[in-house]
C-alpha cells in the first residue's frame, strides 16, 4: 500500500518541487508580495484616513504635477481624500475578494470534479449538466440578482463570487481524474480493496494539484477585475469601504481635469492582475501534467 502511495504522489511531488524561478516569475512574485504587504500593513503605510474628506485640498494633483505637494504624494480626489491612502486600503478589498473567492470556488469545484470524474455514470452526467447550465447563464446577471436580493456586504460578495465561479475547477479536475483513474496505481488501489474516498484523497488529489494551482492563480486575477467591475457599477462593497472599482467610478467625471482619479486605480488593477496572469502562465508551464503522460 505504501508503494502505491509513493507511486501516485511521487510524480506530483517532483513536479511541484521543480519550480525553478524565471525572471518573469521573480518580478511577478515581487509585485504580488508588495501588494500583499501593502494590504496587510495598510494602517501603517497610508498617511491619512482613506475616507476622511478635506474640501480645501480637493483635486490636488500628484506631487510631480504643477501645483502638487508632498502633503499628498499622489494627489487627492474630488472630496479631498488622499489618493495614496485610498489606493493602499483598496488593495485589501481586491485581494480579499480575489483570494477568498478563489478558495471558495476551488473547494466546491474540486470536490465536484473529483466526484464526477471518479464515480462517473449518472452522477457524472447530472453534475456536468449542472455545470453546463451555470455556464449558459451570464455570470453578471447572477451577481446582480443575488446581490440585489441579499445585500452587498463583503462576506456575501466573496461567497457569491465563489459559489458562481467553481465551474472551471470542476470541469478541469473532472478531465484530469478521468485520465488518472485509468492508470495502474489506481487499479492497484482498487485491487487491494482501498475505499474510494481513500483512493481519491491519497492517490488522485495529489496528481490534480498542479492544474488546480494554475487555475486558482488565473482566477484570482479574474475575480479582482470582477470585484472592480461590480464596485464600478455600484454592486460591490459599499462606501465608506474603499475599493478600486469605486475609485474608478468616482473619477470618470474628472478624466479631462483630474486624470489621476481614474488613472491611478486603473494602474493598480492592471499591475496586480497582469502579475497574477503572468505568474499563472509560468506555473502552467511548470505544472502541466500532460507533458508527463
């Protein structure tokens, strides 16, 4: 039994260990680390209370622009709130929704994918029918409906996003399981009478961790953009909580006169999501299980 477990997990473990960093990966990890530290230590980094208005300093430009001062390095918005402080605090919501939304989605999707792929038959057909039905319904419509009915708190937003975005995990994991369960070590596990749940956890799950990690990394970027979109439309976390999407919405009426109101949160969203996308692309090259088959 121990030999079966070693055979099943050895290839997956070696693949996870062989993550030689490239230059792009180092840059992406560095940027992501900065954002995470910024979110964790926002209270120490932000020079001002992010929601505190100061009408005397409204629409102050960044310090490098004419009329800018070091008092507000990145300028102020239409209510005189410090842009640097708001950008720093906005990273908290983006990362919370991105990471925890993906955790919820991956747990649901992985469980359903494992069950559908391993059990097969009618169970597989029913579960995949549910997946296909959800994929046929526009996600934005589901978000609007659920958030309009149940409210717009941060916790609910994370749960809703996670419960709607699990389908990708389910489809990919199911496909991997259909391939893995035909291998010799799975047949050996069945032959010695191991319970199905043990086979799934000890032998199949370690071999699908690679695709799960890649999808999760990509989905964090997608959920950050989704949260910004919902906040831009007024459907995300409500004020006074600071979000980058809300900052974009506030700045759209001042694009010609105060470009930094919309440009700076846009740069933050772009920088964070591109870092996650490039990191996910690097992980996909390193963790692609099909190259070993």
